[in-house]
C-alpha cells in the first residue's frame, strides 16, 4: 500500500515537490476573552500556540479559480493550495493526519518582505517564523539603528521560535508605544481550509489538499475574501 501514493502522483512529485516546514497549532483560550481576536499582550502567536516544526514534502499549486474573480466578486487575498502525500520515503507524514485551520506552512527557500507592528513592553517579538533580516524599525518618522538603539535575538517559547527586539536602555519608543518593524522572512502560509483528499475515492492512501492564505501580521483577523465586508476572527 505504501506505493499507491507514489504511483498515482509520481510525475507531479518529481517535478513540483517541495520541502517545507509544518508548524502544528493549538488554539489559545485568550480569543474567547476578546471576541475572537487574540490579546496583544498574551503569550500566544496570533491566537495559537505552535509546536516544534516538522519537515514534510508537499506539492504547491495555484488557488482554484473558484476563489478568484467570479460574478459574485470573490477575491482571495493571496495564497496557495498544498497537496500533502500520506507517505514520504515509506513513512507516514504527520501533517497528512493532523493539518488543520491555523497551522503554518513555511517555504524556507522563498523569502518575502513583510511588516509587523509591535508595542514596547507588551509585545517585542515578531510573530513570523524564520526571520532572515530586519530592514528597519520606525515610530512615526523616527528610525532606530541596530546596535545603537536595539539588538535582536531568537527566543524559544510556547508561541514558537521568535525574533525578539531588545531595546538598549534609554533608547527607542517609550513603554506602551507602538513601532513598525520591516523585515524579510521565509514565505509563510496559514492553513485556512482542509479540502480533504485530492480525489473522490474510498482510498485512504490518497494525498490531502489544504487551502492556505499568505500569512498576515498587521491584520491577521481580516477575511481572506477581500470584498466580504465582515471581520473574520481567529477561528
């Protein structure tokens, strides 16, 4: 049975397969205390806790056209579909069984410029995984300089391994003030919907497909359908 997957999608795997990091998530109870939106001063990461990542094999494809422009005006705000084979080199992939809404897929060999807004003393950690470079830190029109005003470090926590901004004494914004961080990190996707097995058969060996949206840090609670004039909570 281990060869069924490889036989069905052998050509696709050879040509399109990628190695990615899969971060399983656990929903944080703080969102129940804040109308579905995570508390900024909580220990979680955008309403979730993340376990150590697992390296998995996937096939990445474009979003189905049903999520793009249609007469109903549905527009997906960026994303991808990932197909997850059940087996890799004869071993079952954990993600095939456990992947769900809120989990994170990181494509380490692709980079993306992004922005996050932090609050000194409340949250001085970037939510993004695998941050490669800090480009700039601002508050309004004031730009801060690395080593002179701040340093960075990687800290492990229940929210994952995160990049921390460490302010030099007497430098930077005052406690409670917000500041903007521009950075480059590995490309990250948030699992939005488990679309089940890739074909409609009774076989338990077929790969699983998940719809993902590009991970956002400034407004992560926004609905991925841009023209839907509603707010979408964490869960």
